[in-house]
C-alpha cells in the first residue's frame, strides 16, 4: 500500500513499507541490469571520465559511481578531510562512536555496515551544523575465535589478525565512512595492551582484582573456561566437547562493589528502554531479609537464606541447598551419603543456565535438618540443582504454597505444602502456588496482616531474636576475568617461587624439567608500571591443553624469571576479550599518548560519548563492564565524567533474503563487495538507511537496491541540468516543496529516522525532474547538501558540478523558512460515522463551520447524511472531520 504524497502542512506522508515505495519509485517495467553487469567497468574509459568531469549535458546519463567514489575517497584521504579538529570551546562537540568490530576472517557482510552508516550520517550532519566531531574506528582483535582460526590454519594469531584487519579496513574505506583514520587502533597493538594492563593494575591496587577459587565450566578440549551460555547439556556449544564443573583459581574483578552505582548511573541516560531494563535485571537489586536456620544438633553451623518474601516464613516446609553448597557434606547422614554423592556428581557437569532452564525438578534428601528460626520446628534439608551456589547464599527456604519452583519440587517429591497467604478477595486455589501479595494466615501472631505489614513484622522479630534481618542483595556476580588461552592480554602479575627446604635457590631453575618447586599464588606481585607492557611470548604451539593453568604454562622460559637472586613465575592466565573493549573509547581520545592512557584535557574536551551505535546483543555485558571500568577510573580521578555513553542506539539486524540470520551455513550471506562493485557504495548506504526504521529487523533484498540506484541517477542528472542552465528563478510550488523537504530531512536526521528523510528527498527529486531545463540552482545546491550525509560521494560530486571547489563536508547545513513549510490550503479526509467518505480542500486555518460547508459539497458525504440528524461533529483542524449522523 502506498499513501499519496501531498505537499501539505503536515510535511510528508511517507510509504507504509519501503519495499512498496521502491516498486512505486522503480516500476517493474524498467528493469535494472543484473548484478553481473555494470554501469561502468572497473577500468574507466576516456569517454566515461569525460562524462564525469566535463560540463554536463541536458540528456540524462547514468551516475558514474565507480569513478566518482574512488575519486572522492582519494581526495578525503589525501586531504585528511575528517581529521579530528583541535577543540574550539566556542563550538559544540559531538563524539560519535561505533561499537568497534571484531575483524573475523570472513570480512563484512551487508548487515554490518548498517550501524556504521547510521553513525556516519550523524557525524557528517553534525560537522555541517558547526560541531567539532570525533568519529574514530578501531579493532577488537583479541579473543578465542582468532586463536582457533589460527590453530586451524597453522598460522600465528598475530598474522591472521593483521590480515583480517587489513580486509576490514579496505571494506570500511570503500564505503566512504568519515572516520579519522589517524586515530585507528587495535586492542592487540602493544601500546594499547600496555594501558589495558595498566588499568588492571589500578584495579588490583584498589582491591578490585583478586584471586578466588571459582566453580567454572572447564572444557579440556578447548582448553578454556566457558560461560554458562556456551554449555548445553554438559557439552560445549562450540565443538560439542565434554565440559566439567571444576573449582579453579581465577582472577575476579569485584564489580559487585559497584552494583549500586551501576544501577543509579542509568538514570538520565538516553538509552533504549529495553537495554536499561536488561541492565537493571542483570544487576538484580533485591530488597528483602536474610534468615538464619541453625543446623539441627550443631549450633555452630547454620544455613543462611535470602528472601524477598519474609512474610511467608511460617510456610517453610523444607530447605534446599545447591549441590555445591559447603554444608552439603555436613548435613548429609551416613544413610543418605551414597545418594547425595551420586546426585552431586551427576549435576557437576551441568552449567548454571542448563540447570535453571530445565523443567524437570531433581533433588535428593540429605537426611539432615535445620531449625525454624521462629517456630523451632525441625525442617528437612534437600539438595536440588535448581538452586545455584553462585547466586545468593546457595540455599533457599522452600515455601511451596507461595513459590512456583518450590511448588513443583514439592509435588515431584510429595513434600508438605503449607498455605500461609490468602488473597484479599476471592478463594485460594490450592492447585498452584499463590505468589501474589495478600493476607497472612496460619502464621500465629502475624495472622491477618497484609503482605507488606507482615514483611516488616517478621523482619523485626528475626532481628530481635538474632536470627536475621533486613538486607539488600544483587543478582550481579563478580566478574570472572581469567582465560586459559593464548590470544589475550597477559595479566601483569607474578608470584614468588619456593624450593624444598635446604635446597639452594641459586642452583635451581624451575623452568627445567624435574625441578621441584612451589608457586606461591597466595603472594601476588604486580608488575612495575615502568616495565609495562608485558608481552606474549612467541609460541609455535599455542593449542589449548588439558592444564587449567593455560597454554602459557608451557612457555617456561617466559613464565619463570630470576630477579635479585630470587625466582618468580608469571601469571599464565590471560584477560578476556571484554578487557580491551572496556575502555577503547577513552584511548580514541588520545591514541598517540605514550605517557598516559589518555590525558585529562582530552577527557575534558571530548567525553562523554554523545552517540554510541551498536547491536542489542551487547546490551548487557559489554556495557556493564565498560561502565564498571569507567566508574573506577572516575573514582581515581582520571575522568571527570561518571558515565561514558550518553546516548545509545541499537540498529536492527539485517537478515538474509530468506528471513534468517545471515550465516555461511545457511548460504544467505551477501558480501558488500559485490554490491559496491555492481551498484556503488552510496547505493548500499542509501538502501540500508531506506529499508525501514533503523532499529527494526529487516530482510535484505538485493533486487530492491535498484530503487535507490535510480534515485541517485536522478539526483545526479537534475544537478547537471541546474549547473548547465544556471536557472536562478524558482516558482512558488518548488520553493515551498524545497523548504518542506529541508525541514523534513533536518528533523528526520535529528531523530535518526533516515528512511523517511530519504523518502522526502525522492519526492523533491521527482518534482525537480518535471521542471526539465528549469531546475533552480538553489534547489540543486540544497539537494546536494541534504543527500551528502547519506550518499557522500554523490553529494561531493554534485557540489563540484555546481562549481564549488571546496569539499562540502564542513559547509553549513541547509536552513528552511518555517513560514514556507505551511500551505495556505490543505486536503483532509471526511468521515461519516467513522468511515471515510471523501476529501475536502480548505484553508489551513479553517474553522469547523467552513469545513462542514465544504463537506456538504461532496456527493458521497451528502448521500450518507441526507435525511439524518447530525448528532455530533468531531473536527480536528488539519487532520480529520468525522460527522456522526443517525
């Protein structure tokens, strides 16, 4: 369906679906050449060059995109057109940032440039509106995929990563993005590694980086720890290798110390609501009560639980411990030991995600009991894998009547269900757990209290009895920072090495086979900042092994070193890929600084990031980790801004033509190189911005690129006509349409509604075509400026054709006259009893009486109201007239 485009006071009515608009704009009878053909060959002929550079003729010609795009890309590079300016405090600034890409071996597919194009449109627009703009790019180049690719190919990760970066860089440059390439960086650059390690040392010195024995998902085949999401039914998602649950020495970052700050800092950020919610849910702040259940027969031991529903305490019928809870063994009776040990062993290979998502409730009775803190009753203790040792206290008080998971568990094992809360109104349904607030019952002194009152009363009673009290907890866990792989930043920590008593250390070399020694992991020593960076050793064999110390443990000459007559061992775990991406936006401020990660002046000049564009898949962890590091640096005085990213925008995923996510296995990947070769970079940019709202998920259709190809051809030709004929007069209709277009495009760019901005320019271009040789110079100039953020090569070429000798990159943006954006007359619909019956054209400021008089002149309207009583008239000036007649 396509709506009529009228030059009305309501600006523009744009297509309901852009694919429909493309078919309208590009009728099926005029087929574009197939993708194997070219408007121009890659080797431009003399005649084609003359067509691109000589004075234009009035006869339409195809836009020579290949010649034009290479020409302007060379110009921008030679003249450093987009080099970041020195800050001029009299001008506003904009820091425009993309979530920097991971340079895979596959290169870009057409889905990747969507976000980069959107940010580039904004960067170009803001330069033209008088802003100082910082728009950098770099590479998130460490990580497991790069290491595995190198293992498979037999190459060094440094070499494959360098080649991948070169390919990505070529692709981004061919798309005409206005990055400041002088600020390019990669997380694998040794000078970048230095400052990543420096930040780790600040965390260590502040007590926020420490070692801990953590139960992790260890995969011997991959030689690394896996996240819960990477383990399915006890096997690795990548490769289907067995995974075991092991306690390993790990470095953890105490992000939980910043839980309150991370939640509070979300206020005032211009982020998508879904992302804000995801951050809040991951932090998971809960206000409730900690309750102590003493172990029956052993008053020195107790089980602590946290609950947000202390009002249900009198309904506890059992307590459930996680299989990894430290009191499982102590509470297990000899009669139950075999069953409990077997159950614990069976659950050890299952990830936390696997355990919590399973619908089947499993568990085993320990044979032990705890004492109810208020009633004094014996409460049986079970072990169940739906309780996680890594979450909360690793134990729950089970109230099956009022918790769905507990209810299912109790039904599965025929355990007691005690109802202690009833609805304020209506009957209690005992076929399912009642989890809503209500009124207490079967709770002794707390009977009759509302849920909120009962929470307060129970908490107070527990505090009086020293059996618990009010507490705030967080779902957020400390960040496990260690990785047992090669291709990552070495952790800048080392440890003393001890030898057996009586052995002269001077005669020993722990790097030698058979040398007995002990690494004192309990005595971590930070590398001196003057000795940074700590570089990775060159290893011929960096394949993962079954040693949880990681493959760097095999680089013995690197691992062990002698200092002041004593032996030491370096940390052999490396940092996760998250590390480098936590702070790259700060290094972009000052990438050549060898003395500090970034200067305070650069921070003052450019932070915070004004626009951050990237996929929603990074909504939780990357943003959370980056904000954590940033807040630590803020506390240490290195930045004066408490939050790094002021505005966040997620581009929607571009699917394959089959409606599925693009992937090699599906065979639906479209290479942008092919589109650029056949139809040009500007065509790709225009199509991706025209497909639909930026944040929407959209399927790619190569055939529909034809519509924007015709649009850029039309723009090119109307500008040629204007330049050739030098028309200075502009009629009233064209003047009004031009100003409406300038307003529409300006407002749409500000709101990042790029598809409708392009629609508006298409309407203007079509109108200018109807003027033939009378295309006004002013209209052509304004059109060139407006199209340039979307199709920068086309914009620059049109600007040049019009006689300008300077790039339009910093030319002032178009300005519109508001009075010319409002028509004297408007056309609006008329309804009778809510159904459309016609249209009327009336003065823009017409009152209800005038509108009704015009409506009565419309035959279809009169046919519906004649002989009836008009009960009501609903008139919204400029929008609708609805007549209610009976």
